[in-house]
C-alpha cells in the first residue's frame, strides 16, 4: 500500500469498524449489578446517598423532612490501551494481521467496566461506602425508633467463596459506574508523529474516563457461608427484614443471586429446580434471577 493520507484514513476506518463490531458484540455483565451515572467534571459528589423519605397523612401544613447528607465522592480515572503497527506492515500490505488485535481491543473496551465493577464488589469487605463502614459489614449504623443508634448487618461470615444477593428492582443500584468519557478508538498515524518518525510505528489506542463506587449497602448482601438453601434463606430474611432510620421497613426485595462459576450449579439448583436435595418441593424456585460471572472467579 502506498503511504498517503487517503490510504491511512481508509486503514483507520477499517480498523475502527473492526473495533466497533467487536465492542458491540462482546458480552458484558456490569449493567446487571450496577447503574451508569454520567459525569461532567473530574469528580462527582453524591450527597443523596443514605437519604430516606416517607409518606405521611397530609394533615395541616406539609412537614419538610430534614435529610442527612453524606459527602461521598467518586473521582474519575483515565484508562488507555494502545498498540503499535509497524509502518512496513502497512506498506507491504500485511496490516490485516493486526485485525484480531484491534478486535481484542474492542472486546477489552466493552468488558473493562466488568473488571472495574466486579473488582469493586469483591473488595466490598475492605472498602468503605457513604456511611464510613465497609460496604459489606456487620455494623452499619441505623437510628432506632427510641432514638438510639443500632446496627444492621449485610454480611454473612464463613470460609467459602463469596456470593452475593442483590436488590435490582430499584432505580438506584448497589454500585455506580460513573462515566466521564466513553471508550474511543484514536489513531496516531501522521507521518510527522514522533514515534512514526523515529520508530516507524503507527499507534492506535483506546481511552476512557470513568470510575466505580458503592451506592446503597442496603441493596446488597455478601456471604462467605457455603451456598445452600439454608444460607440463601438466611440472606433473604436478613435483607427483607432490614429497617431504616426510626424503624421504617425498607421494603428490600432480593432479585439477583450473583455467584462465582464454581457455584453456578448450586445456584441453578436453588433457583431453577422443581425439587430440593431431599426430594421435596423447592420453595425457592424462581425467587431470584441468577448471574454466574467469570469476573468473580
């Protein structure tokens, strides 16, 4: 191929098509457990986390509910993935061998949020959320009806692999994927580019600005107990019995069981089988959806 602007532009268009097709066709799990939130600056503050309101019978004037705010901030990070294509590969018409690499970049870009979201989920016992406690903890502070401060747990101890039960029925989800700049495929293929001039290498890269953070711990439950009917029932009961400040039921509805691959079979048996291990009717069939994801392996 003759090296000129028209041919380089055509090459980029072809590579960009390969990238976009791979991006669009790649499977992804992050949006099953997290919510996208657009960002317009270097960081976003979420003062509404932890706020709760309730209806009351309207007698007399409206009662303005004073909401407790939390200064929880998610700072955006910049991520990149770049490859180099030798100038001679283009002039010798062997640039097609790089198409699988470009396609892999598209898949990587689509699944990068998966890495961020599920890595954060796995770190829920060591990273704090808006109330200053670990996201999965045994003593989240809650104001009791008598005015005293009590504690609520969303964690079940044990020695096995971690599995999760989530309430995905709400507008707010347990995890936030904050998006500042989408994943974009960009060329550096000018003849005057420094690396082209000095190392005869054209560069093609993907970059994005985003980050993840915890939203509401009340919508998520983690367990290291062996996954079985009893531990699943205990997790559901803990979530559905949760109360917020002043003893108000939160109305939590566990809707998604998230497991590592080694628990997929057990999860299917709990949620899909007609009978349990003892041959009796499986009372938990259909009680939640199942997500077995390799990002928890």
